[in-house]
């Protein structure tokens, strides 16, 4: 028995209209993540802010620390999940420890430097995500990025090398204590990819890149301290869908897509509005005015969400398609009937035109013969033989038409040679006499 090919087996599988939704997070991990979520008012009372640091300046220094992580991670070719985990460790540490900064009135600097915390967070994240690098490679990369000299030669005899190595090893204990040894971190990248697969949008490059960029930018902010990783992933998909004009249909029970994945629409809109404020107030913004990013009301109606495709809309679209298909069927049927009728007419004209070439020229629409103006068929007192003889004489042939041609012509005209002429009194017609017809085909008065 011949075996079926792989492509045949793949095509024989029945298509599934809906995929299984992404599983909800583990209860213990979700509970542990809740203790690291704060309100916006609480973010204004961090240890650094209580020590006198401006909240806007603190967010800027946090962003510089995360940028340090990204540059070192790129140099070490670390995956994005490891870098996101390191940024979460950095933000959580500064919720327990103050940041080192220069006070306006001078004095000693207290707290931890964001570069040192960034290097330690990355060192711990490589071990948590099992993407370990050698200690020497990490220290050398940190020295190059800190001194902004990628081509700098760093070896074990350099003072900066030992300074950074000792700092990372000593601060690792401080970081573990600050995060309460809570190393179960689930960055939003994996969750976002699960959402894309569930909604069959993993091949949509524009949507995928927009959502991925949203998550990348969120690592530079304090968004991970306001919302869970699952909410951030759904917010990234929501913002990308609005940007790309994509819509996700409801499930079979009529629930919108955010309820299917276990997220509230209000939280997604809050996260998007927060990122819009960050984009507009970014120090890297050049020549852009405020208000360029669209805000979404947090209490807006769910029925009119731009990213939602309701089942009623889908059914309405299906009904309209069925009506269009029915109209097309009727139109095609009418076209077939018209075509058949035209075919029968053309066949009749072809058989009629084949009997006499001159007769076909007279019936042509594109040419006109002066002899057509002679009312040969209007005189009912003349027989068919006389009519054909008169026509041949007018054309200069000098002979009568063949017998078979005359018979065919008689059949086409609906008369026979033995048919008696119709009296003018009975027909009610006044036909001109042949002697009154001029050579040009006009009837003389």
C-alpha cells in the first residue's frame, strides 16, 4: 500500500476555527508578582525620591541603567529575555534601595550607582535564565561600555577590571536581599508570542514588530512596577493593533479577545496612555510637539473598541457575501440565457446569409447598398421569381437567379412559387408600381 506524502497528510487534517487560548500564569508566580506592583502615587515616594531626588530625574537615571544593560547584552550576544529580566531586577532594587545622585547643595553621595546595579542585575539574570557568560567576558564588556570605548583593551592587570569585578560580586548579595530571593520572573516576550500564535498573527510582520517594540521600550520605564507581564504583553498587542489597523474576533461565546486572554480593557488602556506620556516626555525627542500620541479613554465602551471584531459583524459580513454570491449567480444565469439566444440568432443569420452573398451584403449593418432602398419586399403583387429577376436585371447580370437560390430565397421570405398574390384590398397596403421606381431606388410621384 503506497504511503501518503507529508503534504497530503497535512492537507487532510481538518482546520480548527479557534486555537486554545494561552494558559493563565501559575498562581504562585502571579501571587509573587503582585507584591511588586505599585500605584502611580507610590512610585512618587520611592527611597530615592524621599532622599531628595526628583521623580523625573529618577526615571531618567533608571532608563540610563537599563540602557547600560542593553549595550552590554548586545556585546555579549545575550537574548532579549535575559535583558528584560535584568531590567526588572534593577527596577525592583530601586524600590528598596536609594539611588546615588548629586545633591543640589553638595555633600556626600549616598546610595547605589545605576551602572553598578545594572551590571549586577545582568550578572544575576544570566544565571537565572541559564545564559551564563564567563565572569571575565562580562567585566570586560562592562568596562568598555562604562568608558564608552568599545575598542579599549582590558585585561586582568587593569585596575578597572578588578574594580568592576569586586563591585559585581559584592552587590550580588545586596540585590538578592532586596528582591527577597524572588527570582521567578516571566518577561512579557514569551506571553506576547503566545498571543500572536493564538490570534494567528505570528506571520504579520508589521503587527509583530510594533508589539515587540512596545515591550522593548517598556523595559526602559517603570511599567513593570505598575502592571503584570501578561498585561504588558496584551497592552503591546492592543497598541500595535491600533497602529496597524488589526482586529481580533470574539470567541464562540461572544467574549472579546482581552477577556479570552484574561486581561481587563481598562488596564490595557492605562498602560498605553502611560507609554504615550513617556514617549512625549522623552529627553531623546527632537523637534516634536506634545499630543502627537493618541490617548484612549480608560472607561470607553467595550463594544466600540477598534481592535475588537464582534461576531455580529462577522455574521453580517458573511450574509453580505452570500447575497453578493447569489446576485452573481443570477447574473451569470441571465448571461448564459442571453448568450444562448445570441448563439441561436447568429446561427440563423449564418444559414440565411449563406444562401446568397449579395443578400448577406444587403443585411450587413456596417455596409449600405443603394439597392437596399428599393422596396422589393413591399410589393406583394409581385411573385418571388419576378422579384429576383428584377433584382438580377438591376445588378446587370442579365440572367435570372438559379432555381435553388430562388427557392431558398422564397423560403427565407416565407412565400412559395405557387402561392397566390395577396390582393391590395385585403392587405390594406398601397405598393408602388415597378415602372415608377427610378434607377436610384426612389419612387417617382
